[in-house]
DNA sequence: CGCGACCTTGACGCCTGTCAACACACGTGG
DNA sequence: CCACGTGTGTTGACAGGCGTCAAGGTCGCG
C-alpha cells in the first residue's frame, strides 16, 4: 500500500466503528494516480466549477476567502485524511479557494466509486455523514473563536484543535506534532495580525505552554493549554464512535 | 392553507426550478400540528439529543454557542422558511443551542416524510442539497466577516444578508423588511459590543445608509450599503436556480 | 405608576493594528 | 565560496478602533 493509503480508513474509524472489510474498502487503490501539488499553489480557485471528490493523503491545505482589498481569511484547515468537496457537485461555482500550505499528495475519487462504497456499507455511510457534521461543528467553533475569544485564546485554541485532529488519524508523536503553518498563515486563520501572532506565541512560549520550533509543535501540558484557551472538546468528541454500552471508563481510576 | 404554509416551496424554488406539483408536495400539511415558541426561549439546547427535522414557518431564531464565562456568539440566523437539523440524526448530542429571537411558529417533519418527498422528486432533492451548501457558504462568509471586516462592515454586511435572504422568500417590502433583532443580539452575531453596535448604527443612519426604527429596517440604497460593507452576493447567488440558457440579461441595458 | 428591557451617550483605556527596522535561514547564481 | 534575494521570524514605538464602565432616557406593560 502506498504511504498513507489507509489514512481515510483511520479518519473514518474515529467516527464510527468499522470492520476490517470496511477498512479495506476505504484503502486507496494502488493503481490510482496520486496528484502532487507544491506548497503555496491554489488547488481550487473561487469561481471554479466544482470537480470530483478529493482525499488529502498527506500535507496541509487551507480553505480561504479574500476581500477585494486583499484581506484574507482562512475559513478551514484540511489535514491528512480530510476529504473535500464531498457534496459540491450541485454548485455552479465555488465561493472560496483552497491553497496548499505544504506540498500535497491527493487522490480524486469518482462519484461512482463513492456511491458504490456508500451502498456497500451502512457504517461507512454513517461515518461520512458524521464527518460532514464534524466539519460544520468545527466551523461553528471557529465562529465562536473569531467572534469572542481573545488573540491569545484563539491561537491556543487553534493549536489544541490541530493537535487533536492530527491525533485522530495517528499523526501525533506524544505531545508533539507537525505544525507547518507560517505565522502569517496562523494570522489569517485566527483573524489577527502576523505581528501580534508573533507576540502572542512568544508569550505562550514564555509561559511554557508550547514549544514551537522548526515546524514542530510540542504541547507539554495539553490540558493546561485547553484551559487557558477555553477549549472544550465537545465539538469534536460528540461525534466520535459511541462507547460500547456497559464499558466503564476510568471510574475512580487513580 | 395556513399562513406561511407555502414558505418551504418559496424557499426551495429559489434554489432550483420546481414544478407546480413539486411545490404542492412541499406545502405544509394542514393537519400538521404547528408548534409555537415564545421569544427568548431556547428551542434546542447544547447537549440535547438531536430530534426531528424542523421547518420555521414564521419568526426568527439564532444558533449560538457560549463560553464558560458568558461570552456568547450567534453562529447562524434562522429566518422564515429555513429548515434546521436536517442531517443531525447521526449525532449523539448537539454542540450548540438555538434560541427564538421572536415568537415562532414551526412544524416538525418526520424523516419518513422527508425521504418520501426526496424519492418523489429529484428537483427537490437537488434544491435541498443546494440549501445545505448555502448554509455552509453563509457560515464561511460569516467567518470572513468576523475575522477581517471592521465593525462597520460587519454590521452592514449582516443587514445586507438579512434583506437578501428575506427577499428570497418574498418577505421584503421594497427597500424595507423586518428587523426584530435587538442591538445586543446584533452584537452577539457580529462579535462586537452592544455599545459599539449602537454607535455604528448611529453612523450608518447619519450617512443615510439605513433607516432602522421600530423593528423595521429600510435600506434606501442597497448597492451603496453593499459597497461600503464589502458585500459580494456571490456566496448567495452562485446557488440560485441556473438561468435558462439563451436568456440575455440586461445586455447593454440602459 | 413603577419596573424591566432596550437604546443612547460620554469618558477613559487597552488590546491589537500599523509602521518600520532588523535578524536569520535558505537557495541560487556568479 | 560568497554575494544576494526572498520568505520568515522578531522587536519596538506609536496609535486607533473598539471594549468597558457608568449614567441616563424612552417605551411598553402589569
């Protein structure tokens, strides 16, 4: 299997329990052509006609919108294992663009193949519905961030979300994970200024909340960062696979 | 037919052309019980289990999220004809609440009835898919507002959007439309302070951009308000019913 | 008539934006 | 091997948009 060929199975298994057979249905077909895109290129441009469903095998991308005077807002982050433009075929043209933040590897999934998989497994269909809802929940949480959280909280919240989303597909290494975004990109995602992002990151470093160096993020104490960022993981966890009934979890554990 | 019984047909007809028969399929069954909710009540609370699909016959509501310390962000507006919790059944609990901004009249639509209508008409199914995408597009536009627009632009943008969304279901009266939100609610929707909302509205009034009095909004020159608010209707219009091919629109019109 | 919800206004201050250098890493070409 | 350019990160000084606090004002309703 190609590197990351099981990333979609890992992604969806976090949302609904999948059998071994279902996971195999989600593996990337080795014969499938993998498209590569260099960092900083647009892979979708506002006004384009929507195309096929796509799966991000590796690399990070960002949905963004711009104002005429150049102000830019990143409205969503696409991490490895993310699908995009799932339901877009009924649109005439897109209202936003998507830019590669790093070099990307992605595959296109024809809609016939998607329909075939959905018909073949109710669990996968359910997982995909949950996946769509998780995207909407994340968007609402971002609205809450942009509207109500301070610059410090927004940035902390973003870092928590990234770490958790990466851990859902097995891309964290203990407390550490990749963080390839530049400070300018973080600024566009959080609606603050690059200069202020820098100042705020300095403060987080000074307080020992993060270690961010060489495109690697380390969060020594995730709970503490969550707390100071007013991060509540309900919006990501309420979508997870339901725990099997009767299983007792850490009841009175030390 | 009850008052507003054809509101859903009007809503969806703006997204895809519907036949007379299809419009009748969308009419509210007169035998259906209409639920009423008083202003300021929560109709959905964070943590609730998702219920049936609901249709807002009349009145306004708002999705919102709160932080522990009381800060509140309105993350979406529900206007007459809006459906909500369309795909929520796969969730265990909701990540946000919905509050009535005015007295409401709404009906619940059992999922069997929805499936039946969807199977009965491809056009309605397509309109509903577009409707879902329009909701996502509005959310992205709000993210752009909260992240990049100034307080003045955010407020102007909100008023433009409301006027246009109401006009799509025939609820405007020339330049005028209802505007039952309090300034505090506008503040929660735009991420600014009630005090500053007031100051900004004063400025818009002074510049002749709006007349807002007694829960009625009048926009003397919508194009001008759009311009100063950096409002681009692409995000709402790209979803509209495609124009019949061959029809020439205002080509060289005076 | 009094109370509550909402709107309005003023004074003051801070969080964050703006502007402007400078440092640093990296790749490229001479 | 070094000069150079470009993208990124860092820092300081300053300012302004917006938040905060506080005090009325208006309206409708019990």
